[in-house]
């Protein structure tokens, strides 16, 4: 028996709100089908025409390609019980692996006081199977060994997104997707109630007494503010909501910090990009892996005056080598700090004594790396990392090096959280699955 009780994904009174509509089907085999019209209502899916007609001086969800990264399906199948073998399958495991995790959860959870999701995480991060990071590795082989189902395997290996995929490891992306799916499942009852309230408001012109408020309208933000730098971050929407509370206007960078990363070996820090195209591309990729989770882009306006009070270090990638025709040799640029920091951090290591000064800087700014054609773990020296390991995004039709800002010290984090709390916008790009459009 489930030690934490048989909590339903959708409560009986929530299901009753849609009784007779056919939008939520009766349960069968501890699963039920839910119409995508409830998961992606019309208000959350702006049309292309509304985006194209909008002013370039304003930003909304229609400004991002991630909003239109959708698959048209009528229904999705969700578990009836929140903590169940079907939920492990829903997260992305095969039936056999889900059953094995469920047995372990029932047997040991009361003694270890572990949560349902902990068992999925510990299975993925178990040291017995080495993580993979580059195109030289067998990503499919690792996922098969971990018992990942075909849907999630295909999403992780999504064609056209190798650049984004190789900025992190296979296990990182699996956990990123499963966490987003789990949070979406936990939040589904509330989402359905909010959708019921929205429909009531549309139908009658007023909310039903005692109902939960309907979702807010689409966010509209300035594309630029004088003497401010816009920073962007793409993630699943619930994770971004943990980072920014729109009611209290409080920013919590701890909710989005990560390690290992380009500039964070063992100590997690928060990353943003000055290129909204980078955040947009990450969102498009994440959307496929976590198919019922909404994704969003965080936009933060950072005053120049804030940066003036912080210590900033620019870590720039090396220039391409130059060919000397006279000597018939390639001339390589000297090793730079970007290479050294990436070499240590991408292997999950703390920086050595000679680079310790980097950790004293409040903000690190530099290019984003990827491991498509290299294995950081097997590199013997920083010089093996070169200009080809820089992530590029297309901005106005031109391939551009993707930059990132990392707020690593407490001073830097607190300064951002305190100064920018009223200059944050969340652009909801919706979920992958949407209803089929009527012809």
C-alpha cells in the first residue's frame, strides 16, 4: 500500500466540474484521458498573426518561437493516482522499470522518509551507469539501460536540437524533463480548476462565487529600457514560478541554480542569457521532453547602475587558429581563462588555487559552451577546448555566439533579487500538446 496515501491526480470534485462535457474521460486501468483543450486553452495559444502584428518595441509570448512549437492531439493520458506505477511510466520510464521503482518505493519509503520522486532521481543518478555528454557517446544506449521509454528517448534525441542537447549531459536532461512532468502532474488539479473558472467567466461574464481565479492575461513587456540590460531564461513554467513570485515580486535565484555548468563546478549558480533567442531555443527543446508541462521565458531588466556596483569578469572564448602559409603551420591563440574555467567546471570540479580569483567575482559573463564534438571528462588539458565548442544561435539571420551571465556570489545574487524585483516578466509559451485546429 502507498505509504503516503492514494492521492488522486484529479480530485472527484475537480472531475465533476467538467461532468457531461466529455473533456475528462472516466478512469480505466488507473489512467484517464484529458482533452488538450483543458491543458492548452485558447487564451494561452496566440496565433501567428497576433505575433506578427505586434510592435517590435513590445515583448509577449507571441514573440517567441517556443509558443508555436506544438503538436496537435485531442487527448493526453494521465495517471488516476498521483503516486503509482502509472506515474513512473508517465515520467518517462518503461513499464518494467516503473514496476521495479514502485516496488522499491512501497518497500523502503516509510523507513527512509523519501518522496515518490526521489526514487526516480536516485535511479537516474545511480553511479553504476556513466553519464554521457557528447556525440561520441551512446545516448540511446544509456537511456535503454536506465529503462527510459521510447517517447522520452525520442524527445531527448530530437533532431535539430543537438546544439542545445550538448550543453548538458543525458542524465541532466532526463531529470529536467521528469521533474517538469512531475510538477505538472502535481499541479494538474489546480490547473483544471483554473480552467473551469476561466470557462465560467467567458460564459457568464463573471467568475463563479468561491471559485479559483482564472489565469492572468498574456504578459506584455518592453523590448528595451534605457540604461538596462535585458536578461532571459527559458525553462518549464512551474520552475520559473518558483524563481519569481508575481504577487510578492520576490526573486529566488536558488530555485534555478545549477551545477555542474560552464562556470559552476560543484557549487550551483544561476545563469541567464542576454540573447532572448537562446532562451527561446532552450524552451523549444524542453517542451518536447516534458509534453504536458508549460514552458516560459523569464525576462529581467538589469539596470546598468546595478552592474556598476558589482565586480564583473568577462571570460571570452579563444579566437580560431590562423594558418601561416610561409611556415605551413597553424598558429593557435594562447590558452585563455574561459578555456581553463570550462575545463574544470564542466567536469564537476572546483576551480584550482590559481583560478580561485574567478570565484570572488560577483558576475561572470562569457560564451556558452557545448560538448557536441568533445568529451570534457577525457580532455587532458584546457587547450583542447577551442572556438568550436561555443554554442551559436541565429539572431536576425546571423549565427551569433551565445552569451551567458552567471550571478555567483551572495552579493551579486542579493543585488539582482533586491534591485530587479519589479522588473521581471514571465512569458508563458504553453505546453506541447494543443487541440487540433478546426478547418
